[in-house]
C-alpha cells in the first residue's frame, strides 16, 4: 500500500520529474508509450492491478471469453486505490474495457485504467471522470481481438513492464510505473527536484543563461541553498 | 434511403452499441480504424457515397487529376443526407479534401466526410461544423500522392469495406458502416440494447456485482422486465 | 531575416495555401508529417535554427551529452524570431526539449519549437504559450535515446529537409518550411491566392457548382476581377 | 502427446492445408505472422512448450535475468518432441535464444524453436540443422530488451495464441498452431484434402477450367471418387 | 500487345535502368515497394491484368467470396503473356493466390503474378517456376481478410498505380510498371543506356575516377562514341 | 587505422560475440537493425567512412544532387579498408548506391557498404562480391527521396550512431559498430570469449545441463582452465 504522504507527494509532481528520478536509479523503461490521457485534467496515482489479454483464438475464446471471465473477475474485485492495467499487445482493433466495467471499477474505488489497446464507450468514460490512459477509441468488444486470459501477473503495457502492486502515476503528459519498493524515496526526491527546478526556472525567467545553472553549478547551488520559494533570497 | 425513424434511432445510440449489434449478425469488420473525429460534439448519420483514389502516377494524374476530376464530380453531385467516403489507402501525405469542396458538399446537404487520408484546411472544416472523420491534417493538395480515380464503387476505408449506399454512423468514438439491408433492424435492436444497458448501469451504480448482471442472468432479466427508466421498479 | 511585411503576410495565410504556392514552384516536400500542434490557437512564423540529435550511443553520450551540450548551446544563443527545429529521427521514446529550455528560448525571443521527437513537460509548455509542434509527449530526458550532436546544419525533421535560415510557418493544421529565398514571393502570392479563394467560397456558399469555378474558368475570372471583398460586385 | 500416425500425417501435408482445415472448424487465427523459416528445407512438428518474455525493466532484470533464469530452466527441461515457443512481443531488438541454448534444446530432443523476437547466432543455428522460425537476426543478448519472466502459460507469438501442449507445425511457408484436441482429426482430414487437391491440380494441368472443379462440383466429385493417384481413372 | 522486339529489349535490361528511363519522362512512382521476388533467377515481362480485393466484410463475402468469384474468373480468362496484378492493400494476413490458381494461370500462358498481399503455397509456386512477386507467405485463404471484388480496373499495388494493359517488368531486384504507351521507347532507350553504362563500368574497372565519367562529360562522351563492346576502341 | 592483428581477430569472431563484449563495456546500441546482409557468405571488417542523406527537397537537390555530389566525392576518395556507411533515415523508397559506384568503391579498396536505405542494382552488387548490408532493393536513383548532403560526420544508420573512423564488423547475422578506441581490446576479449563458448558447447554437446555451465560456475571454470581445444583435457 502506498502511504498517504507518498501518494500526496506523487500527485504533486510531474511524470517527467518521476521519470528523471527513476533514471537516476538506473530505470530507463518506465514511461508507457503510445498512450493518450483520456482525462488530461486529472492526476492518477494508484497500485497496479494487472490483467492480461492474449490474441484471439476462437476455440479458446469459447471457453474463456464469456460470462464472468478474467476481465470481469478482476474488475469485480478491484480494491480502493487500485489502477487496472491491461496488456493488450498494443492491438487497437477492439475495446478492452467499456462503460459498464469502468463504472463498476469506479464504484469500487478504483483509481484509474491503463490499457495499450482500445477503449470502448470513450465518451461515457470521459463523463464518468475516471482517469484513463489508452491507445485509441474502438467500438468493438474485446472478443474481436482478445481472449481475457489471466490477472495479477507481470505484464507489458505500453512497452513497459508492470508488476502487480507497482505504483502507476499519470498526468496530462502520460503515465509511468514506479517499482513499489522505490515509491517512497522517488516521491520524496521528486518533490525536492521540483523545488530546485522552480529556482532554476525563476532564474531563467529573469534572463539568466543556462550555463552553470542547468545543471546547477556551484555558484547557483549556494544561492539555491538560501533561496525561498516566495521569490526573495533568504537572509542568513 | 434511410427512413426517418431509422435515422433518428441511429442518432440516439452509440457506435459501440451498433458495433455490438453487427457482431451479433456475424459482422466483425465495421468500425473504421485509425481515424479521428474532426467534430467530436456532432453525430453523423448518412448514406455512403464512395470515392476512390489510387496512388499517384504522374502520367495518369496529367489525364485525370485536373479540372472536373472524379473528386469534384462526386462532390458536385452529392445528395442530401449522403456521407462522402474516400479511399485514400491510409496515406496521410496529402489532403484528400479541403475547405472549398467541404463547403460545396455541405451546401448540397451532404451529411459528412470520412477519409482515411489527410484533410486539408482542417481549421476551416472545423468552423464549417460539418462532421468529418480523418487520418491526419495535411496542407498539401491531393495531387501530391493520389489520382482521383472513380466513384460509386465498393471501397476500403479505415480498413473496412464500404459499399455505396451503406449507412455511415459516427459519434465521438469514431465511425462505423452498417450494411444498408440491416440498417433498420440494427437501429431498432440497438435502441433496445441501450435501454437494457441503462438498467445494468443503474444497478452497477448502486453497487451491484457484475456477476449475473452483465451479461444479464435470469434474476436480473426478470427485474429488468418490470423496470421503468424513471428509476422506480414498476408495480405489476 | 524575414522582413516585417513578409512575416505579416505569412501570418495571415494558412499553411495549406503556402503548401500550394510551394507546389507551383516545384517543391512538393515542405509540410512536416506526423507532428501535432501543441498550441492550436497560435500562429508561428520564424527562421529555422537547426539542432541535430543522433541515436544514443553510451560512450559518445558520456562525452557530449552532459553540461552545456549542443542542445543547451543552441537554446542559449537563440535569436529573436528564430524557431528551434530539432531532428530526432521520429523517435518518440524520449523528450527532446523540456520546460526549462523552452522557457529560456521564449525569454530570448524564440518564436517556437519544432521537433519530430518527444516533448517533455508538455503541460508546462502549453502554459508558457510558446508555439510548438511535436511528435508525442514523453516524460524521459533526451539521453534515453539521443546524443545532442551538432547545430546549424541542414536537417530532416518530420520527413522534410530544413536548411538553417529557412522560414518555418505553423498554424492549427501543422507546420511547413519555406526556402528562405522564396519567402517573400510565396507570401505575396499566398495572400492573392487566399483572396481568390474567398471569392470562390462566396460563390459556393451561394450554391454555385464547382464546374468552371474551382479551378476558375474564364467567366468567373472576369467576375472575380471586378469583385470586392465586402461582397458587392464593384461597379467599374 | 501426439501419436505417431498423427505426427506422420502432419509432416506430410502443408501448413496451407492445415490452415484450411482449422478454418473449417472456425479457427481463423492460427498461422503465425511476420516470421521467417530459418531452415526452409525442414519440416517441424511438435508440442508447444511456452516461454514468456516481458519488456525489460532494469530492477526486475536484476532479479530474474541472470543465472538459471526462466529461459534456461525451460530449455534445460525440454522434452523429446517439444517445440520451444517464445513470446517476445514482436520486438526484434535483441536475440531471444542463441547457439548454446539451441544446442542444448536439440540435444534434449527438442523439435524446434519459434520466436517472434530476434535470434542470436543465426548462422550457427543454421549449421545445427534445428528447425526455427524467427522475426530477425540480432547480435544482442536478450537482456537488452527482455526479462525472461515465466513459462508454461498461454502466450501470444506471431500474433497467435499458443496454449502449452498445442501442436506446432512448420514448413517452408511458415508455422501454425493446432489446438491439441483437434490435432488428430485435422491431420486426417488434411491428408484427404491434399489428395483431392492433387486430383484438381491434375485436371488443371491438363487444361481444365476452374469452373466446377475448384471448388469441386458434382461432376468432378463423381470422377474424383473413381480416381486413383497413379493418374488412371479406376475401373469400378 | 507488346511487340516481340520490345519484350526482348525489356527482358535484356534491369528494372533499375527502366526506372531511370521512366524518371527521365517524369514518372517517379513506378517501382513496386515492399515486395519480394519469389523466383530471383527469372525475368518477367507481360501485360497487367488487374484484380482488386477489398477488406473483408462478412455479409459481402457471403455473396461474392465463393464459387467462381472475381479471382477465379480472372485467372480462368488470363491471356498468354499477361501478368496477374493483385491489389491487396498491403495486407499480409492471408494468401491472395495459391498453388491451384497459379497452376491454372501458368497453363493458360500467364507470364507471372504480382501481389502486395500474401501468397499461399509458396513452396509449390517456387516449384512451378512461374515468376511471382509478393508481400509474404501466408497459409490462410483469402477469405480471412479479403473480398475478391472486381477486375480490369486501375489498382494500387505495392504503392504504385497499375492500369490494365500496362507493362510489368521484373528481375531479381523487384518489379516495376511501364505505362503501355511508353513501353517501346523506354525499352529502346534502356538498351542504349545500359550500353553506355557498360562503357562507364569498364573505365571504372580500369581505375578511372567518377569525375567527368559518371555522369559522362564531353571527353568521355567522345571516347564512348568510338567505343565498341569487345573492349577495343574502334579505329575510325 | 585498425592494426592487422585486430582486424584478423575481428574477422574470426561473430558479431554476436562482439555485441556481448560491447555490452560488458556499457554499450547497448551497436548492432544495426532492419538491415539484410547482401553477401551472407562474406565477413566484413573496416573503418567507417560516413555519408549523410537528408530528405529530398527539390530546390536543394537542384543545387547539390547532380554532378560530383557528396555521394560521388566520398566514393571517389574512399581509402583501402574503409566501409562506406550511409544514413538514409531508413527510407527504402530509392537506391542509395548502385552498381557503378559500388564498383568504384571496390576498385579503390573499399571494404564494404552499409546503408539503411535501398540498394539499386542489387543483383550486380552480388556479382561484384563486395560485402554490403542494406534495407531493401529499389530500382530508383537516390534523387527520388534523398539529397546527398555531406560526409565524414557522425551519422545514425540502422538506428545506431556511427562516428567516422569507428570499426564496422559484419557477418551473416548482421553488422555492428565498434568505437575506434575499443576495437583492440574488444577484439582480444572476443577471441577469448569464443574459446570459452566452444568449451561450453562441447559440454552441452555431451549432454551437460546448463546449470553451472552457462554462465560458467566455479567447477566448470576450473575444468575449462585445463581444457585444450583438441578436445582432450590437458595434462598439466
């Protein structure tokens, strides 16, 4: 579980900053690609609940596609604060979730949906207000391209590995995954990094050159240490 | 010709619902892919008028590209309620229609434009208010990539076969084709399906599980039969 | 340098019209492809300042990636009215510019940014109000995919060759390049072309057929010569 | 286990014929796409042993990538007649198996390798003579793009769902999957279908029209029933 | 009909040379892209017989897909020296022709097959010895992706417009289309161009610089005029 | 310059082994992607001579495309042992080199050609016997898509950064780049690695498990130290 101060910190910083923090820890592959934010005005933070679709095969779909399939079981058991993350192999030729399941997920306290496949009933999902990140709109149900196979396994979504329980963070730029074990420290350091970047932006805004400022050289480092956010240099 | 009650029904339901109705009739390939709605706020319903572009070949363009070419002839003869559907082979490297032809089409009563190529003068088309679905914006005229070849033939647009006279339906999700012969029954059943889904959504909104509800089991089926849309269960 | 009347003319016409003018001069490859306008409501006109990224190679990045690299040097020396144009080989897997550099560029009077790679901190760039055209949003810094190699060379961006000093023009449709030597005449003729197209649109709006009107035949040419924009045919 | 007469039958017919037999049973998605036969001269028949790679994430690779990882465990326990089928998400940027593991697999009696990623040491695999189907050659080890995650799960390879234990059949055309439960009947009917097609080909070779012959009409059906393969019509 | 001296000339020159001759006549789009020669050792020259497939739609396939469909009708009426050219929209997910139809085409004197879709029974087609150019091998029949729609129309194949009756020329490099009206002159000039290039190659082979030689300057032009192919400069 | 013992070592090992050696030194991006070996039977080792093409723009091509352009100048000054490496942005729509320039390059002692664009006259290049790695065959000359812009700059080819003077190594698997400064040590360690892998392969061939062998554990490490290639354990 993400503690509330971590969650709050993660919501206050951008995915760009979080990406930089992960890079400093050697993680280059964290930002999901080829996805669009369905609700650009909303932040999303939550734990990954994973769902895996394979390619459609008619005989297997007949067994596993109908009724309370893997998709419905996972939505029906989503927990507060979880983000449903769907592996759809980047196949945009069918919806991978629609309005009714999104509503159910929202009512159960789900924090959002991430899929590298299509979304069905996109206009309704927008009205629901639930954050979602998706590959494209598509009117068809998932059985056109997918078999809902299993859940709670490591998956690849948007070209990125997501482990169950990882932290998914989204903003208007996109969505990235933070390994669960790193969430707290990444959140803390991201807040510090953004404060530093506000200092830099302030100098740039005043007309300063990037040289020695970004990345920060010694002189600016000293000035930054005495800087307060209200814009006045602190008197030591 | 689509009769007015069919048209009205089609305008009242989503393309997602229509896609499901076509699937029940064995038609999986109906929702056009890789297209963007140019006017997400407007619905579109109309009969397909088809136009086919082939790849550019300079000697053939010299003969068929200029003057009252196939493109202009079809726009100049569009009929009230028709949707112009253009096969551009998914080539986004040129506009396939621009502001003046779109205006002409609109003034003749055309119901919209669908193209899997580029659109030129996209900002002006937005101002005109005519519904359009397109691959991308591109400033170049069609002669950069296409020869306007012929019209009123079966074509492939957005990966989907469109026969002249088929019914094109579009909403903020995208656009799909309904075979002319099926339009009336699909429209009728789609209205019924959406009523059913409103019942389901209402239960989900109240906190019901998906199990036995979506798809509907017997118990809910009975309750649904007595349900009225104002939200109170009818007294029998 | 673009003189002010040319700049004003270029800002008053669409990229679609400019594309047509270039085609008349034998230039087919001018409109950048696969890019999205970051600020659809703003026009952009300025001279190209070019920056070239190559693919990442770790040993070369170690030498050239850090500190005042080619990217920062070019941003730090941007001149009033210049548009930064970045060759990123269409690789969308990393940002090619972020908020701080965009701010610096804006403060130095830069007129916009064009990149066929990713942009980082897209929400902040939107707030800054600087025009930008880009491939996609991505949270990662450029070192994930690129080495900032050199500047002020001919580059390929969005599939189009841009020479340093060429004129970049952007609107809500997209962005195109005008060879510096042609900018003045293209601007002038584009203004004339748009006046002609307003005449044509006015006729179409009244219900005229395209035949003999678009392209203009002799009869309409004569009427056009006596036409004034306020909508009344001039009395000679 | 495939019994020996089924295996023999499967080896005697083409993947094209098998694809037709599956289609008759409602299975359209069986032929793996975007793969190349590494040994066009050799047939391959065997049971699928599945291996799943996810996208690389550096922290997870550190835990699961080295030593006796999922890849090595599955190769080290391959059984006689099994075909190793690897899900690599169509990512061609790294090898998914190399010469030493292919040799180990061959020595254990493995029947072949199918991967929708890269193969490393392709020239050596060719010398080994083991059948393989692959996306491309690539010199890099799998850690450049993949985490070897798990095995013996349903996977998607070449756009097709493969269940553990399904039958993989390959020839110079490519490779397809036959659901285990259908293998015997598909094999039997494929042999019959090919006999029929030899009759048809014989008629075509003599100059017969396709009309009434392919598909076979009644007249040819009767003649076929008396036909023997040595080319002489049988005397009843 | 191509006269025999033109056909002979076309068979003697490369598609690269023919491409250059078409470029001199303003035709840039003639070489079909993304196709592989099925029989690299054989030349192909013949007149285009066109066949058009649209995307699959199940209701339309039911009407037009079976029996003596457009595909079989065109194959059954192929004329000596014709090349069957199939528009399959670059869709590689199904065969567009198989062994029996290829055999029928060959027996009727067809000169070859060109398709930008899949070929089924590729190994058998190779054995038949008929020249073919194709997108990929695929075991499935065409009904998996296509409706055989019509024939003898202008089509786009491999990104190139082919008019019925155009001349198709193929070698181990690939295949290109020559507009029927240009075939004779292109053939004649291609023969002359290749002779010139043999002269140039001879000089390069002796160690000459490219400067003034390729393209030929005046000095070499004079020497070339006296050059005979046996390698000795002619005595005038 | 590569010394002769380094060159000899590089020719004796596979690109797969070299890729592993570079990875150990932190270089992940070295193997060029989406290229095909034109002469699978020949090894290639040489120093990179770079040539850069930009996208075609007609006005710039008019100035720089003809006569002794950048392409011809670099070919005409190639030095013994150099490999020409061409940046063509992965555009396969035109040849980037043809038979006459390849012959010139070969006569000057060039060691090979690498291009991520098309090759023209592929059959003739095959006959010349010069090693080449390329994207596809295409009959058109480069002016259809490219402007030959400049040479001897860092370029991106096959998705990989190549610096002038780097070492290009190719085999039947593909081609990779070795930074000049690392060539000697990479060559030496690659020879050692392959010896070790021959030991491992020998054990696998005898039926050993991979566990503790690949990667080598302590027990095998000791045995390896006493191993001699003739297959008999050495007596110390």
